[in-house]
């Protein structure tokens, strides 16, 4: 996938006049050169570095005879260029470039004879486009939008696939003012399509319609430009008379080449790599695990088979929005640009890249690149099918130029990069795709066959190598019309059975299936277990006979990316045994397993898996299975037009284009899956899935998101909903202790007009407030009090505020007490209004909710007598300062509201004093600014009077943790004896 980074490069063409402005750009198939076409001029540029090599200018006589140039096309071997002119004539231009030590010596031209051609035109509204690894598509250009068609391989009929169009929701000001679609081009790897419009603007879309970038919104709109011509060669654009080259960051299509790591995001740029891993914390945590796996005895199983990596820490993955940038070795790029493949290992510590020849790998621990010591070995190898990591080994499929042989090679990371330390296996045909699954390598070859290899670590003295043996070959020629239509192939443990109904327990982990993406169709071939099974103890691991595969089954359409994992976790089986799909504009899909509750036997008539679609707001690049997160990247822009004056602003490229930054992003998807399960009456499965993820730090937010989205959709619907989902969601959330917090947080973030609909489903807010008090959750109760403030009359708000205030005083919640004081004072300061009544869809609690507070010193009837019916401002209510206010009460003593609050404070202080809780009384007075001395003087003969000095003294010592007085053992002649003090004939006794 493509993302823009920085400013575009500006390449100035030498122009004799404005009439010689370039209008067409065409790159050669190898992307080493590109041709720039003007009406009577042909220029050849070198891609890296972007320099002009030579220019050919058509003579004036020939230009007048044949007309001006129209377009150019390269020969596949980059030795000739065909140029068409106005009068249906093609010039064949032969290009001969002489190089020596990477220095250009000479360029010669040979113009051959021209010939007339017959030009065949399609309909005006049809635009033929080839879709690379996907099927042939025809885009029908409508006014401002593009319709993408796919051709049925059986009937040849054109079927509408999807549309590429702007929506009024995303671009309300310009979505219908772009004009007609002007140009359409595919990226070099056929992963994105570029669309431009007549009145300016540029957009990038994925194969199946997911919008990636659009310059009609954000900071781009200040420099909207008309695009004259664009081309595939690293995405070139022509702006008026300025020739501009974007260097976007193409996300390495890890699914289309390899499956080495599906929980790391790796962006591949022109000369650098962007990773979401590599922080110091992660490096230190994984160092020990890497060392342990490297020295593991050969008899033990692979760590990937038993779970492999644990779930990565969220602080590492989501701690910041910046990337770990790795600069690719300039020595390797000098002779091997452009980079074609890249891969990262499971631990996120090592990276491997493949250019024109050979490969190189980098360690994030040592910060060093490792290249071939023998340049001849590097130049003799062309990697054809990608590469993948297996533990500390690099597995790749390549073509040996000297031997003219397709090979499968394995290199050890810790050894020198030399063929002497590599294990080489000859292949029968060219390898197009390669991936690793546990201890197996799966390759897809040009003869439409799939080959499975076993890979194991071998130690020969001090040398450590890896051995590869062929396990099984599967022919796919019956199902694949052309090998280049296959986008990805991988081996997974996903099957139609969820592991409970398998005949052998071990099959739940070893039930391999082949997942093959054929031009957007996801095809699954699983093991045929209908026949006799092979016992593991009777089979030799090195020479085991694998079960055959069943005929292929189509799982989904319009698939761009696939994610699975080989780890196992009994607590999160739903997420780890699921299959995750990215379907472009249609969002994502998950093929989720269904498990019976309490390990009961499943019903035979129920499906064991279900396909659930859901939409996300980012383009997915990786899936964190156990963390229930989708990782992605997003473009952010910065404007720098203030650096230049208005006079020369039109000449500055930085004014036309904002500075583009690629930032990391993530999104939670768990609430989408839970909602889809509830829609399909699979509440039991939704409960099992939610309980397995309840320990996630953002699980409360998941419940809140689900409740909020359902509420927004149903409450704002213009048509009646026959079967509303909100009551089901409300009942589902009650299964978790976070129910009360979830409801009130959702209400606080929702418009007031939707509250009646919400509380008609979740319950009366007064009952929910009482449940919070019963559970001693005072902070949540305070939030419900704000809800009652807007939905009930002030008398009801005052009753509940009094209860919460008294409870907060008893528990010493001083911040809450200060807020409640301000809340109670604000009740009498507004105008008299009667809010709408609270919905009573649910029956109130049988206990009434107030039995817990029957023994309080202040009654509800007493507190409601002096209430002034009014409505108050919530913002004033919560603007209470955090510190104590010293002389608050003396200034407003005549106010009825302050008198009411003072009476509650006096009652609480009297209770503390009667219980001789002097420490709590002091904290109470200091925190709330209570005039303690004045109040004690008033209570001298009442609450402050001490009737039992002994009990009071004991409680005082206990309250402040003071030690009681004791008799020294050395004081024999002391007047104290046996706890008594004798004066004359009178004995005084001390009680301890």
C-alpha cells in the first residue's frame, strides 16, 4: 500500500519555449529509465538518481510532416521506444546506452522507418485497465466517479465489482464539483489505482475500492492542482510546466509474497524502511527469548508450534505515533536498486531486503547490515519468489544465473553471508510465492503447482545449518487459469472444524489448510480426514506421509489481504483460531469459530464457523490477534506556506503541496464482532468472546463503543425498526461489572435528545444511581446525578444529591464532597423548569435502592421540603476548585441553600464528635473549610461535652495510634502498684 512522505521531488526540464512543455511520462519495465515526451522532444531520464541522460529533438521539417508526439511505449528489454504522432505514424527509436563502472559514456539514437497503423478506438466511456495479479478490469468513467468491472472467466461477461467515488460525508464541499475523471493509472505493483479529475485533485484507491489518499481534503485543498499526466514509474506527475516526482512509501505486500510476520507493520520506501517495532523495551524483552530459541536442543519442538511469541505489550506497539526508521545500506542500493521484497522476523529484531540481485539483512540489536562478501555470488542470484524468516534462518527462492537453475536456499543469520554456509535445494520450476508455516515451507510455482517442504535445524560440529525436504506436491492447474493471477498462498491451521469435533486432539493444531488468493477469490483446501488417520507415533517425522487435500472451496470475494496465526491460547481461542480478511472498500471480514459453552457437545445442525463483516476507519496492515487491534498507517500533512511571500508563492513547490508525514495508527475491532454476533442471535458466543477479552485495558471502551454505535443508528433512524438491537446490547452489557460505568459514559457522550431512547432500554437512571450507591461506586453515581439533573425536576436531583453527599462524607471522598456542595448550591440558582419525565421501560428495583440509607441522620422528606424548583447549569456545577475554601460559610450564612448544606455538615461533624473521631473531624474541617472552632463553641454543652473520660481517652489513643501509658518494671518503690495509685487510704485504679 502507498503513503506519501515529505515533499515531492521537482525535476526541471530544459525548455526552449512554453510550447515544449512535457505532457507524457513513460517508464521502462525495469523502472531504471523513464521517458519524458514533449510535442517535438523526447528526453530520457535515469530513475536513481533522477538525472537527465539525453534529449532528442525532432527536426522542424519532420515535425511539420508527421505532427507532434502523442505517447511513448518501451520495449520489454528497454532497448527501444515506440513513439506515436498525430498522423497515425509510429517512430521506432533504438536506444543504446554504454556503461562502464556505473558511469555513462555515450548514448546513440537510431531512428528507423515509420509505418502507418490502424487505430482501434473503444467506446468513449470505457477505459481498459489491466489489474496485474488480479483479473482484467474495465473502468467505466462516469462524471466524477469510476466503475470497476471484472470479467467472468467462464462466460466473459462484465460484472460490476465496485465504484471509486467521493462521498458527501467525507467531502461535503467538493464531492460533486470535481468534474469528470481525467486520468487513471495503476501503481507498478498493481496494488493501488490513481484517479485524477478535470478540475484538479488526486486520489489513491486500493484494488477493491478502499480510499487511501485524496488531495481534495485537509491541507491539500489549499494547493489543489491540475494533473496533466501521471505514470507508473514510482508515480510521476506533471504539473503545468513543472515536472514532479512523488516518492511514496509502498507498503510491502507481505501477503502477496511471504507470510513471515503478520503482527508487525513494515513500510518499504525508496531507500529506507519504516517499522512499528524496534524500541529499546521490546528489544530487551525479546533478547532472552531469541537466545533461548537459538540454543534449543534439536529434539524439542519449534517454539512456533507451541505458541511462539506472547502477545506484544501495548506500550511497545502503541506508545507513540512515530516509526523506527532503518536506512537501507547504500552499498547494497548502489547496484541493486529498486528494493523488490522485504521481510521481518517474528520477534521484530531482524529485517531482510531483496533488490535487483542477491539480498541483505539487518539486525536491530547490533544496528548493522550484513552483505555478501563475494559480490559475484550476489550478482549471480535473482530472488524470484520472495523470502521469509524461520527462527534465525532466511528462506528464499531464487534463480541461479550461472547454473540456470531454480533453487530454494536457506541462510543462517549469524553466519557470514556466503553460499558456503547456505543449504541449497533445486526446484523444478520457477517459484512465484513463498511462505513459512511453523516448521514447513510452502511455495507456489510457475507451473501452477504447490510444494510443501519440511525445514529443520541441523548441527554439524560448530556449523549450524537447516535441512529442507520435500513433503508433498499439489497440482492446481485445474483451478488456476494463469499462475500470475495468484496473489498469495499460505499454509494455516484454519479449517471448517473448530478442533472440538476432530477425531484426534492433536489435529486441532495440525489441521493444515492451504489458503490461496486467486485474483481476489480466497480459496481454501483443507486436509481430507474422511479416510483412515495416520498415528503420529507410527510415522517418522522426517518421512511422514501427509494426508491429501480436499477440492478447493471459495471462502470470500474481493480479498486483498489475509491474516492468521499459528499460536495457541485456550483463553482466546476465538481470536487466535479465526481467519481475518481485508476486502478493500467493503471493510474487513472474520471467519470466526463457534465453540459450545462449558465444552458441551455441539449440535450437528449448527455451523462451526461464521463469516462476519465489519467496517473500520483505517486501512489494515497488521492484526494483533490477542490484543484485538488492527494496526495501520495514515498520512498527516503540514502547511509551510507562511515561509514564503505572495510574490514568489506560485513558484514554490512547498506552497502547492503540504509536507506529508506517515503516522502509525490503530483501531479496536472487538465491538464490531460482538455486535455482529448479537445481530445473529449468537449471544452465547458473544459472551464467551467478551469474557476472554475482559482483561484488556480498553475493554470498557469496547462495550461503550458498541452501545454508542447502536444507539446512534437506532435513535436517529427515520424509519421504525422492527427488531431493535439496543435492548439486546443493554442486556448483554449487564453481564459485566462495568455495566453502570458503560451506560453513564455513553450517555455523557451522546446528545440529550437520545437519552430517553437509551434509558428506555438500559433502565431508569434513578434505579441505576441507587445501584451505584449500593455498590459504593460514588464516582459513577455522581455521573448519574448529572443525568438526573437534566431529566428530572430539581427536587429529585436534590434528593439523590443529598444521599450521595452524605455517603461521600462518610467515606472521606473530599473532592466529591466539594463538587456536591457546589451542585446543591446551584439547584436554587436557576429558573423554574420542568424537564421531561424519565422513561420507565424497566421495572424499578424490588428493594427500592434506598434501604441501605434508612439509618441516615437526614431524611429524604426533610431535604425535599426546602427545595426550590429550578434548573441549573452543569458547567457551573463542576467548576468547583480543588482546594478548601476557608471562609465560604460565613459570607452566605443567610442563604437558604447554604443553611441547608451547613445543617448536613453540622450533623456529620456532630456524629464524628460523638464517636470521638477527632482525626476524621480534623480532616473533614481542613478539606471542606469547616469553621471548627466556632462550631465547637456552639456545641460546648451538647456534642462537645464528654460524659465518659475513660472511653474518650481510649478512643483518642486508638484514633491517632498513640501508645497507652505503662508502669516501668524498675519502679519498685513507685506509688503505682498493680495498676493502682494509693494516696493515704484511697486507691486509684487505671484501666488499660
